[in-house]
């Protein structure tokens, strides 16, 4: 009865969570219906600027001396937009619906030497600007560099500032469908020399009709990831992963059918001689279920890993239902924060219930460790990176108000739900199901050869799962740390499931090899073997950074800092999967033999 009540409560919570998050995601869209009449004002918001090769290094649009409105009015932004580094403000451009404009003067501005130096440095670093028009993003470069000058007696590169922007807008009846900003190189001013310069900034607007429907206007941003050659590479990655799973599964099944089955038949057949010669994994029946040291920390890892695994599955659900589309105004970051806060009840329940099985009382210690095991290191890294961003005056630095909101979410939602989950897990706890009794004195572990020790097993346990996902991992990195857009959620989901299956199968197989060597300390090793793929992921991030064009201390610190957080999260997830698979396997083989 208690088990049924627990399942009902968990199912009710999951349904509530899905409905709540979908409402949050939908609430971030624009409140208007995007319908305009001829001559209606359609706002164009300036967002941010930054170097092309450093996606984390972005600044506010008017940090450069562009033409600015009389009063700069920051727009109200969601939590996800702020976390994404967006800083939307009004702009002086007037793009009225279906009104063509030609060579409209935005402003005449005399650039001081300091202004010229700012623009020149931005052009040297390939700065671009981003705006939003009717919730559609648009980009353009600030200027260009000519390495070779056609002017006689002039050496060195020349720097040109674009002073004219062409806006090309497509519409269907009374709705905006597509917009592009083109910095016209025919209208550029030379700012190579450090002298005051007077510049007249202008723009033009051209409207054209299209048959594309409004509901499909975001498709262009994901079109590049759906090209045939890209899909071919993605499916090759999936086939490669499936082949690895099939080969590994066949190998382990052959091993189990030939070796493990013989062992079980021998040990369970009543052979007194075999019982007297107890060797291999059966010899450990009095030690294999001996509770591990630092049980509270192990329970915290299981709680955090289960929570993050639940978080990943809910993110996939939101992606499949269409909430997380490209440039959805911070929907991904808002969803991550809210789902993590709400799934704290899963973490508390898992940690407390497993702690109650192992150590009985003092389950609060495991719940407390669960609350800080993942968030603690992440907050330390975030504090360091936020300080770096503040020193650079980058938009990735969070305002004080946003930090207060995050603290309130943690204090008012995460902590109470974590405690609630712990109470539920302890109240409806069950006994640890061990098929054999544990001896008082642990058996001595024999000296192991190098390939049976933890480092070698972690290497093997991480290499094979990583080899199955590294192609998709490359596309994920180009999306996170570049300007590519990843929208093939189905392939990514298949790859993630393959990663989970590979980790579980391989960790269970390595646990069998460990027990066969009469080493009964499998608890912690299964966690490290399962999570070792995250080490390969972080090593690949180092290779990816060296092959990229990213530079500068801010981008360097953000890349390796946040990649460390991501890989740490995957360590907890895969470590939990590896431990759960090993626990099921160990219980199964010791249930299958007759033990005293």
C-alpha cells in the first residue's frame, strides 16, 4: 500500500512538473499577436555586440559610440534572457510596417579619437551586433579590415567602419516573416588613423512579400542543421553508436552465457567440492553487500545524479513539444533553472531512501550533501566567472537583481522541495534487499594486476561510451561555443539513450571482472567507472578549444569553467547509471546461486 501511494505521489508530481514548465515556456513568448497594419510601428531592439569568435564575450550595444536614442530604455527581460547575456534596449531605427525607406539619416556624429580607437579595436576583433525585430534576431558586422591597401605609399592594414545598414524585410499579409541586416561595404569610412572623424550614419528599408507562413518563420534558423550532408553525419554517428552497443552487448552476453552461466550452475548445483573450493565471485558472498565507506556521500551522488537525469529527460520533452526552439528568448535557461528547482524533491527522495536502506537514521546528512554536492561547486565557479565578466563589463555578468531572484528560487523552492523529498523518502523507506548475509570481518583483497585496477577500468569504462557520442558532442560544442544551431533533438535523444545503455552494460561487465578477481569493493568503483566518460568529454573540450579561434582570458575562463560544470553534471548522471546497473547485476547473480 505504501509503495502504491508513493508511486501515485511521484506520478502526480511529474504531471504537475510538465504542465508547469510548459506554462513557463509558453509564458516567455510575446503577448501580442504579431499582426500589424500599414505604417504601424514595429519595435527594433538593440541587443549586444561582441567578437565573432568569442561567443561568451558580449557587451551592451551602446558601449560603442553608435547613434543612440535620446533616452536609452532597457527592456524588461525574463530570467533566461538575462542568463543568456541579452540586454535589449530601444534603438533609433524606425522600421514601420511595409514602409520602404532609402538613405535615411540616422545621425551625424563627430567621432573623437577615443571613439575612433574603440571602433577600430572592435573591427580588428571582428565585432558584430545583434538586434531583434518583431522577436526575430538579425546580425551584421561593424566594419571590415583590408590587409592590403591600394593606396600608394601606404603600408599595413586599413580599418573601415560601415556607416550604412540595409534592412531587408519579408512579410506575409499583415505579419513579419523574415528580416536581414546587411552592412553595406560601399558606404564605409576609413578610421585607420587616430584622428577625429565626422560620420553620417544612414539606413535603408526594403519590404518584399513572401508566401511563407508565420508559423514557419523560425525554420530558417534551424535549416543549416537539417542539410542532407549534416543529417548524413548525424545518422552515421547514431549507426556507429548502435554498432558499438551491439558489439559490446554481444561480447558481454557471450561472456555471461558461457562463463557466468557455468559459474551459477556449478555454485547452485549442490556440488560440495565446488562449495569447499569457493573461488571467484562466489567467494565474496559474505562481503559483496558490505556497506561502503562514506555512505552519505554515495547517497548524495545518487540523489544529485537522479535529479540531473530527470532534468535532462524533461528538457528533451520540452524540446519535442516545441517550447525550446532557436532564439526562444532564454527559454532554455529559464527551463533549466525552474526544472532543477522543482526536481529537488527527486534528489531528496532518492538520497534519503537509499541512506535509510544503508545507514538507517541520520538521513538528513545525505539530503544536506545532496543540496550542495552539485550546486556548491557550480556556484563557486559561477562566482569566479561572474567576477571576471564584471571586470570586463560584459553582458554575461549577472545584475544584482537577477542574483537575488536565483537566491529566492533556491531558498523558497529548491530547499523546501529537497527537504520534502527527503521526508517522503525516509517515511516510505524499504529494507535493503541483499540476497546473502554479510560477514563481520571483511575478506582480504588480493593483489590485482594493473588491468584490473581502478584507473585501467575507468579508462575502458569511459573510452567506449565517449567513442559512441563524440561526433554528436562536436556538434553540441559548436552550438554552445559557436554560432551553429542544433535542432535535431531526436538524434540527440537517441545518442543520449545509447550513452546510458553503454554506460550501464559496460559498468556491469567491469563489476563482474572485479568480483571475479575477488575484489568486493565495487560500490565506489562502479560510480567512477560509470562517470569516467565525463573525463574524456572534458579532455575533448581542451582539444576543441585548441582547434577553435577563441581567444582572450574571458572566453578562456568561461569555456573551461562552464565545461567543467557540464562534465561534472554528466559524471553524476553516468556515475548514478553505472552504480544502479552494477547493483542490479550483483543482486541478480547472487540471487541465482544457493548460498548458506
